C-alpha cells in the first residue's frame, strides 16, 4: 500500500497558533498521514514562499512590494522564517509526544514550494522572476532540495518516525504554458521546457530521497511531465479535473503510483457533508478511471480540495476528519460505497 493512499491535509492551516493546530492535525491524522502545518496568517515568512526562506541553503530572501526577492545575505526575513519553522517543528514534536507516537511507524509529511513555483515566485535583484534566468533556477532548485532534505532528516530524528515530502507546484501549469507575467509587457516570461521541468523536479526528488509527492490545486495539470517525473504520488483538487485529466490520473495510477484526490471542500459549505457523501464524491472520480474500485484501494488518498488557510478553525478540523473517515471507508470496502 502506498504511504499516500490515506488521508492527509494539504499543508496550510487557519490561525496563528502552531501548538493548537498541531494538536488537531495529530489527533485527527495520527493514524493516517499527519503533516507539519503552515500558518500564513502569521505574516511574512509563514506563507509557502516565505517558508522557503527557512529551507534554502546558502540563499537568502527579503521582501519587496510584490513579494519576495533573492537577497545577498540573510537578514530579518530569513531569520523570521527560520524561527517560525522551528516553532512549527517544536509544536508538532510536542503533539507527537503527547499522543505517544514517538518512535513508532506512523508517517509524517512536510511541505515546501517546488523548484519551479519557487523560481516563478521569487524575484532577482533586477526585479525579474528568477525563472527567467536558467542559472538562477538551477541554483535555487539545488539549494531548495538540499534544504528540504535536511529538514526532512531533522524532523525524522526528532519524531523518530518516517517523514515524507510534498512539493507544492501551483505555478507549474502557468510556467509550462508561458502564462507567467513579466515585470512589463515588454519583458514576457518564456515557457519552461518540459524536459527542463522534469529534470528540475527529478533532481529535487533524488536529493530529498524517500517518498515524494507533488501537489497542485491548479487546473490544466501537465500530466506528461508528471508521468515522466519520479514522484511517488500526485495530489490534486478533484473539482479542477476534466476528461483529459482523468486520462492522466489513470495513466499515473497504472504506472504503480498513487493519487491523492481533494474531494473535501476547502471552506465550510452551507451544510456539513457526511462521510458517505465525501466517499461518494471520491468514487465519482475513481469510477471514471477505468479500474475496479478494489484495484485502487491501495493507490487513492483523500485530502481537502486545497490548503485550509482560508477556512475557519472549526471547518479545518472537520475537513481533515472527513478526509480521514472517507479514506478509511474506501480502503476498507470501496465496493460498499
């Protein structure tokens, strides 16, 4: 059974209290795939790109009016990102120990921006996206991979449990499709070549080691790139999937890998769905893949549609609870759903 054929959260979480968030995540997902939380509400250094400031090796970041920029040396922003990540790790370790899970075989997931999304989101000193400079892209990818590998190893030592990695690539479809905007209309951002993208992604997977997942909530996912990559699993928002995507999902699963389907709403609907309804939404996707449900029970996981930073704390807890119970129902007897 794939480690990703279970329930998990995507990563981001509402609020600004890491210990409370870690307690909920560990409590709901300790038997599934618990994860370290990201709390963007804490501000600079706590969002997806800001967290990279705590992970990059020998590369620093700073803020500019449009977001983050590669900096010549570490400053307040890098130190803040490191401090926030340390706080999140402390919170998870404490919750893990309270739950009596230290030293067991439960798996934990850590998240980081993927190399292409990172290069698309960071500016260089000249104001252009880092993705416009092939040398900068390679350097950022190598620095990121080394930092994530160290982060993964450090958390595994602290929890004495296996740790897997999720790279978030929301900008991947836009980068491949040439849809990223430049600083001005006269400085367009050229599309990244598919072979280059696969090479960057695979280099990160190889450096990080172990089981690695790629996540994107964006539509128009590049399934050929994902299929050619060495990722162990893909995590997607099921509401974005069209017929062509289902062919991509089927081919990815047929290659022996896993897919995590985001079928739980990312924000509270007017009426709370039941586990049966969430499980029904899950099989509504899997039944279109051309496999029997039992053949997929070891290859399909369940998550919220995307990150939960914009949800209420109450819905965030409910969302991962529903993901867990739906995943359990599918794994136990998918034909009964």
